[in-house]
C-alpha cells in the first residue's frame, strides 16, 4: 500500500478489559487487584492501528463520544493534525486525566496505523536513534511478603538478566518507615552489589521525611528515588533533590507538555518520567523529550512497556523504560509480538510494520467489560 492511496481514517473502535492481578498489589498511596486496559483501534483502507491506555473504561466512552467525530475522515498521514483536532475537542471536557488517557490511546493507534500503511516499522517512521531501550524491573509491591519479593527480584536478575530493579516504599502513606527500610535492605541482599536499586514512594512522604529516609537508605546504595513527595509539590521535589544523592524522578501523572515544562523549570527532578499512554501519546511524548533536553534532563518511560519501545528508541535523551510487572504480564498475555528483555534491554521489532504487535481478541474476551 502506498501512502497516497490511503484516503481517510474510516473506523474507530474501542473496548475495555478488566484483568485481575496475579496477587494483590499496592504502593505507598494506592492498592489494587484489578487493572483496566482500554483499547483503541483506528482503520483506513482495511489496515488497523492499535493503541491502548491503562485507565477507566470511561476512556472508551470518551473516545466514542468526543474524539471519534474528529478522527473520522482525517488523512491518516497527518497524525499531528488529528492530534490537534482531538486536543481542541477536549477543551470543555478536560485534557488531564481521562481525557489525556483517551487522547493518548488514539494517538498511539494513529501512529501505528500510519506506519502500517507505509509498511514501515514504527521506530523507523519516528526516526530511530537507539537500537535498544534499557529497561528496569518494576514491582516490589508493599503488599508482597518476603518470599514474593525475593522471587520477583530473582526472576528479574537471575532469569531475565535485568541490571536495574525498583521496589515500592512509603507503605501506608509513609507510616511504615522501618518496614520500608528492611525491605530496601532485603532487596539489596537478594540482588547483590552490582544491580542498581531504585525505590518509588508514590508521593507518600513529607519533604523532611523523604530527606531523612534517603539518608537512612544510603547504605543500600539506592540510585533512584521516585516521587519521594507528591508530584504536585514541585518545590518539595526540588528540595528533596537538593538534599539527596539518589536521582529524584517524577512525571507519571503528566498529561500535557505544559506540566512537564513546569516540572523542568522548577528543577524538580534529575530525570523526567513520561507515560505515552497518559501524556498525549507519541506526538506529545516527542515534544516532552525535546523540552527535557533543553533542561539537560533525560527521559524515562513509565509503565505500558510495549507501547513505549518504538517511541523511546527515537528519543536521543532516553534513560530507560519501566518494565512494570503488572503491565508486562497483561501485554504478554494479550499481544502477539510482546517484547522480552535480553541483557536488560528490549529492541523495536524491525521485521514487522507498525508496532509489530497483534491484539489477541479471543484471549481478551473473557475480561471484556465494554
Ligand atoms: Mg511510580
């Protein structure tokens, strides 16, 4: 199929799936045992592009009601034009939150569609910079007992060869400091001295508490302290950053470029986290990465791992991608072509058009809620 023969996006479809976790999961400020995946598919000339987000099934309804009228009839080659039309359509509905997730799922689907129409791997369409994307194992939930934590860490390091791992701390809104510390030291004992250890407090600590905790976790050589305080508190993040040697990271709740611009300007983080399934999709992630570069910051991809591989391979100032246990499990079950790490890295699929993934609709049917 040549680019010029693709006339218009003629179909948009949505669906949602509620998938039980393999064990109860929790962090400093939230707990869950189900994860909802919202799928968006766009079609032109019989070719289908696929994107998704992890949010409320309401995202699917918002796509149907607000975004689909904007997308239908658009030239599938003009993804940023369609993106802008969707942003305009969301003005009175609200871009952050559900609006941003709906927008992101569709934007990713549109880029996948364009690459498939052009018969190009998505990373080649975007302009690949890196052959491989470093990943870090992410899970280590506060709900895990010692045995579960040990098994997960060993699985990442010994079985999958990952060289960086992250656990959740800040249990019960920062009220279990001693358990947090004992789990950090337990993790270090399991992974040995060579593997990098990251922690994520999901905004559970106060500024002073986070600085004290950073000091107390120093013997475990923690390299990455994610959301030590609420990511709404940019001054607080900057203050923790000024007083700790671990890199402070945040940004997973960023829904547009302006948010990330403010985070950079506030010198709040050492590394910007961005989520392609929330920030506005591939179109916005590339802009966020450019702004981060202006401030001398690298970018780390948050969750939805298989949705990130191609776009992060095209980001010069890439640090790594979060290989989040829950989403890795879901995407491995529901997509043919889901990536597997080798020596701590994943690669774009250069032997298939688009994102190289195929949705396993029959497999997903048992969890469908929309
Ligand atoms: Mg996080």
